[in-house]
């Protein structure tokens, strides 16, 4: 009994439990199945990556101050961050991985970098 690849229809040669004729067919098949969720996740990851690059580019010293206008002019999107840090003083820092920011008065922001060396 011959088995055929669900992606291209070629005959599968090899192990009994093999489902695809090649890695390329396996990847193409799974990419088609997951296309909608992959596009959504890809778009979010691209926004996070852009926010990270902007913060890291401005905050080269590890701690600095900038304006909201400067962040926006570079394309920063305040709706996308990876986690929050609530301090004992009640301040909230927004983080994109280890790069963080906290709003101050008069549309200023403090940028910080979390020490992730372990």
C-alpha cells in the first residue's frame, strides 16, 4: 500500500509513520493550516520588535529621559509591550523585554534597562 504526501501528492518513501515526502512539504502544509494565527502573531511580534529597537536606540546608557513626541516620531506604539512592573511606590513601568519606560509629567518618559544577566 503506497502512501501519498498530503501537500504535493508524491509517493512517500521511508518510515511507516512518515506523513510527508520532504521537510519542505511538511512546512508548506503546516504554514497553510496556521496562516491566520501566524499572520496575527507575526504582526504583533513585528510591533514589539520595532518598539524594542526604538527604546534600545534611544536608551543606550541604560537610563535616560525622552519625550513622548520623540517616541511617536520614531513610530513607537504604546499599545504593545511585553510586561508591567509595579514598584513599591506605586509607579508602573512598561517593558518591551528588558527595555522599559514610565510616563512622567509634561509628556516626558524615563527609559530604563532591566539587568538580565544571571
